[in-house]
C-alpha cells in the first residue's frame, strides 16, 4: 500500500496521485506538484489515503508544497492570461484561414508552456500558427486536437433532461456506451433521441444498464410463446421492464385474438430462438448510422 493524495488539474478531469510526504494536506487544499508538463497547481480532491501499488503509475512524484497565497494569486493571473491568449489565437487562426475551432487555452502554472485545444474535421497544418504564437508569448506552444466529446465536456451545457451535461458536471472519464445498451432499455433507436449534443450516445444510458440487465432476467423476449391459465396459446407482444409487466396477444380461436397483460413470473414462456436478445429489424444503413453514435 502507498500513501497518496489525489489532485485534479482541470474541471472534472482525471485524478492523479502524488506522494504527500510529511505535509499536512487535506481535501480542498490546493497543492503545487511537478508533472510531465512541468510545475502545476491543482486542488486536492481525495486523500491522504492508502491505495494498492497496482493503482500507482511509477515513479510517484511528491507534492512540492501546499499552495500559498502567492500561488493562488499566480493561478488567478494565469486564468486571466488564458482568456487573453484565447482571443489572440482566434485572430491568428482567422489570419491563416485555418479550418479549426478553438475550444480552450491552458497555461502551465510555471508559465513554461501554453496549450491550445481545438477541434477539426480533419488534419490541420498549424505550423505557421505555432510560430506566430511563439513569437507573441516567447514560450513553448502546444496545439492539441481533441474529439467532439472532449469539446462538449470543456464547453458545458444542458441536456434534454434539463440538467447540466454529466461529462461537464461530474464525470471525470468517458464511459463506453453501445447500441446494445439502448436496446436493453427499450429506447427508441432514433439517433436524435438517444444522442447528446456531442453527437454520440448519451452517457446516462450507461448508468442504468446494470439495473435493466437485472430486471431483464425475469422477463421473456418479444416473440416468445406461452399458454395462458385458461389454455390459450399466446405470443409476447411487448414488455414493460420497469413495471415488470408482459403484454401478450392471446389466440382465442376462430381468428379471434385478445391483448392481455400479466405480471412477470405469472406464465412460463417458450423461447422463440436461441439468440440472447431479440434484435430489432433495421436496414444496414440504419445500423451503420447508429454505430457512429457509439462511444469508444
């Protein structure tokens, strides 16, 4: 076991572990640490605590110090510089006619590097842009192309649920979301209804997946057959996963049919096929479009 503190450098970004040493440091303090990018300033979000060696990326770097009042002032000054650098970079992008969208600017705490984050549909030759920015700021300049999910996380906003985007509000890392999860939850496979503003499947689909899988254990699939308590054959027409109800079409004979609803466990069902779950009917093009929404 190793004694660590967890520090986060960007809003809801990944938490990195550092060695607190003998420092009296606690959650909500800010600390100065050395990273691969240089000296950084960040709030302590967890610890001190003991974690397994397997969770540590060696070598574990030490916390240099608990942030002082001067450190806080410098961090605030860097924020002001980032806003100005954003405007300067926008002007340079327009000057060079580059097909890119600037998303964010970040100064390292020691000012030895400025990072510019952008999105683009393809590759961008930004060498001249880097030269112009380096001439203005006389420090190391790094441009990083990010994806649409990272853009949404950085920009923030509100989803169709009326709440702030999960990725911006609290989610530190993106979770895999698949079309299979949407099928498990009987969601409409209309891309406009199950995708977020980033154009990928909504993260909230993942959060409820385990619950739905547990509820599905007690339910048949659409198309499964059964015999009702009064001896009539029936076919599963639809299921209500949350209410644990099954709607069946009962064959009463003489071309007469009737829809009935039963609670889960009331009837025994015969599986229509051996597939794990019923696949919805869709064209190859529709499936291709849906696959584009999946989060890696």
